């Protein structure tokens, strides 16, 4: 066995992990067994491995980066990705396909409407396909990399990239059990188990199961996560890790409520307008990641990884189509979806340092590739005069029967991509630092429309450069500027059976980063402008298809503050002003239209004071989230808007010993009625009513 007096650190990519109890930060941390950069994170983090894939301090990066640490996520009671992202600036919730998966916009840009928003897990794209709502049980931290990262990752949004860092195995045994109950008979249980499997191997098992009802009538759900991971030390210079994520989710397809003639609030937010007899939509996803790192010598290392994810979605849905002239009779459509996706990717990278006199070059050379296959079949029946499949929105009577389903579409899409990339972080002097990056992508797409016997093919290539400069007049102050171009292929085909042109973007950003002299509080202020072509949005002629929206642009200001504002008082604060509009539209999407679900102003604050109580440690805190008014659909001419809202949150915990912690989380404390997002006036997602959760955590 490894001696307990030894502080052992290994790496996964740029992530440094301390694995034994002798590491001082592990002995001090009660809520985590994995410590990044050998220090407890609190609400701040010193680095983000996903930003550059190298060990780089956030102060040295010419871009805004927000890391949501394990401590912050635990105090906020964030058990899903959506809950976590509410803590950061510039993130706005989007229409989430009936509650089936995560969808958000960064700086106004949403991502692929076919799969929800993009995110990475340990640097691998893990959102392609049908993966459901992401559970946070195996999440160590979340890195939000503002601005384009195409020079490293290729396909991605210019608004930013979300990288989820998972919990890693430890050679120090640790066993944690969580059990909780909440409003609407919600029950949740989770385990986090880790320890050695011999002298050179360790494991970690994260698992969670949650089920219960909701404030929505006839809507209950369950989801299960099983995530084992393993680590092998293959000699003094080599580590190998293997991680599995298996997810099952079952929930009714729920498009929410309706705005009658653009007016919200005429029916209760609890009103379900689908059909309970449709049952639940089932999602299952199984992902694998294998990562190898080898230290060539002191200054250079080689790292390589493989990712494989198999996912599927099946189930029926009933969705509003329109409201009749009487203002109460809603015609509905009926659908059955059977979708399956297979995503395989790999990468290999060399990381090292080259010193040339007083200048140091921190170099990354890499190549990656992926293959993605997406098979979709949908059966559908729209309402007709003979069978409107109608429901009274004020006095609903369920049990309607739609006309028999007919084939709506049947497609199989194959994507093949490969790329070479290089990045150089240059220490020009003690005060000046630069970042240069370039990526060259090749992309092939084939979409077979089996319903009409047609195939659409295209081949694309693009270069994605980025450059940035950092000036540090003081050790606690960084001024930066950056510019980048991005490239993103669009999946799917339009109503005309043609593939879409790729998106291209240009982004510019300037900002300032500051730390308090004692290093316990950090602040980032960023100003940016992003312009993008060929952005997809839903086709108003047929919402099963998309159309390019021409050219769009987003500009804004973001402020993020995290750390300790007084002794034992932690703060997380975020504010964003986002001006996201269509700059070149057409008769369908008008020039000057604002992006749907993206407010001009949004802010969130969480304050968590700690104090001694009865021999233990207590925390009582809370926060407020404010979201400005937003357009409710893609056609601003409709005049449909979602009103601004503010919600309050109460969080509290008590740890009578190092083994036990009891937590209380009250969301929407004052039971504010609000609307989180929408796709159109007939598909509006209401925000949750007051929700109370109590959780007990026990460490063995």
C-alpha cells in the first residue's frame, strides 16, 4: 500500500489530484476528497483545466472563466446542471424540449436545437445524443469558459463552453451516504464511495436515484445515475483512468402552460395540457471515458483519451397546436419519437514547456476526431377539423383520442470530423503573457431522408484561430484582451431536404481580473462582442425542422465575484447585461429581433455565513435570482414576452460533527409565480413553486 505519510499527486490532463490523507488540504476539507491544485476550493478556484488543457492560473488567461466549485454547489443545493448554471453570469435558461434535457444560452447563444446545449465532461463532448437532465452526483466542479474555445475544442458555441469535471478515485478510503426528502413526495438517495483496490489501483462509485411528483398536475419523474470510475498507477510516470456514466430517466413530456392571446396567468401554473395516458418518455444513456497520461520527462507529457456514448429516447407526447377563437379550446397534436445516437471520439496531445532565454512557451499540440450517428423516427398526427384532439384549458377533461399516427420523418445522420490544433501560452515577462491558438477542422456530413428516399451530403473545413494578451501591473490585478474565430457544423436538414451551412463566428473581449490582497476574494469584469452567421432556429412553417436565422450578434458586460467577504462569510455574485439581436434577418426572422429567452439584465447572489453552534458548525444563508423580461418566441413581431421575475432562496445546514451534516434548501421562498422559458405562446415552461428539500449526509 501507499504509505499514509506520503502526499501523492497524479494528473488527468491538466487536473492535478492529491490522493492521500497526508496532503494537508484533504485533511482540512470535510466536503471533498479530491482537491484541485492542492488547496481547498471554497467558492474560488485558482485554475480551470478545461480552459487551456494545461496548468494555467485563471489570472493568466485572456478570457473570463467562472468555476463553480464543489463547496459552492453543495451550499447552493444544486443537484442538476440547470441549478448549477443559474449561479453564473451570462447563462439563461432555454426551452428544454418538454423537460427532457438541459438547454441554456451562454451570452445569448444556445447551441444545437436538436440536442439541447453543448457541454463537455472532462474535456470530451458529452451532450451529443439523448442524455437527459444531467445529475450532479458525480460532479466535482463546473468550469464555464466564456467566449469561443473553437481553437481547442472545435465544434462549440462562441458564447462559451461548459466543462464538467467529475469526481476522481482516491487511495484514501471515504464513504458518504446522502438521503433526502422534498416537496411533492420527492425522495433522493446518493452514495459516494472511494478507496484503494491494491497498491496501484483505486476506485470511486457515485450513484444517485431520485423520484417524485412536481407542482405540475400528472407530472412525476424518476432518474437514476450509476457512475463507477477507476484509476491505475502504471509505474512512476503513467496513469490510466476509466469512467462510466449510466443514466436512466422517465418523465412525461410536458410543454407547460399557454398564453392566451399573449397573456400569461389565465390558467394555473400547475395545469397539465397533455395526456396522462401517454405515459412517460424514457431516456437511457451509457457513456465511457478512458484517459492515459504519461510523463515523458520533467517538461513534457503525453495524454490521450477515448470516449464512447450510446443513448436513446422513446415515448409518446401530446402537445398544444393552437387556441381556438373562443380562447379556451386548444387543438393538440400527438407524436411518438424513437431516437437513437452513438457518439465516439478520441484525442491525443503533447504538453510541454520550451524556454528561450527569458521567454517561456507552454505548448500544447493535439489531434482529435469523432464519429456521430443519429437515427430518428417520428410518427405524428396533427389536429384536423374531423379530429381536433382538443382540450378545454380552463376545465380540462383527459382521455382524448387522436387520429392514428402517420410517419412524420425518418432520418439517419452520420457526422465524421477530425482536426489538428496547437496552442502556445507565452510568458513574455513577469507582467506580460500571451496566448495563441490555431485549429484546423475537417468535417463530413451525410443525412439520409428515408421517408422520401433522398440523401444530402456535404464536406466542410475551417481554421479557428484565437489570440489574447494579459498585462499584470500588480500581482493581484490582470488586464486582458482577446479575439477569436469559431466554426460549428449544423446537424440535420431543412424542410427542403438540404443540409445547413456551418456557423461561423468572430468574437472580441476585454476585461479585468482582481484578487483581494489576502487571496480570498476574486472578481472578473468582462466586456465582449460576438457576431455569428448561419445560426439555426425553428422553422415557423414546420417546427420539426430548422432554418438558418441569417446573422446575429451579442454584446454585453459580465461581472462575477466569488470568495470570502468576511471571516466565515462566503459570497457568490453574478450579473450580466446581454444585448443579443438578429442583425440580418428575413421575412420570417426580422432584423432587430431579440433572441428568445435571453434577458437584457440578469443577476444572482448567494451569501452563506458560518458560525459555531453547540459544538458543531452551522450555516444559514440565502440568495436572490433576478431575470429581466425576455422575448417568448423567435418572431418578435408576435409581441409575446415573458415578464421579469425575482425569486429568493434559503439555504441552511448544521454539522454537529465531521461525520454528519443536515441541510435545508427552500427554493422560491416566497412562492413567486414566474415563467422560466418558452418556445412559443402555446409552449411556456412555468417556474417551480416553493420547493422545500431536507437532506442528511453521513460519512463513514
